[in-house]
């Protein structure tokens, strides 16, 4: 919900940046990239793309959290 003075986001899940593990996120990104290269159908590719996007988002949050500290 967007109001003139605030934005409210409703989500099913939330993860704090300081709770993320950079090594695990990098490994997940690497595995997703490999999965994309070896995918054999639309479902495999779509799932791997979603996994890659999630890993990249985690890495971005880690980066932003480091800058904020």
C-alpha cells in the first residue's frame, strides 16, 4: 500500500540481511547458473532462473547490509 508519507509491503516471508550467508548465496548462484546451462526444458529453465534470481537478490541484500554498517 502506498500512501503519501509511507509505503507498506505485505509479504509471506522476510529475511534479515545480517542473517544471510554470503558463501551459501554465492554457491546457490553458481549452482543455479550450472542448472540453467544444463536445463532440458521450460520447467527446468524456469526453476533455475527463479533460483538464480533469488540468489542474486540475496547477494544484493548482503551488499547493501555491508554498506549500511
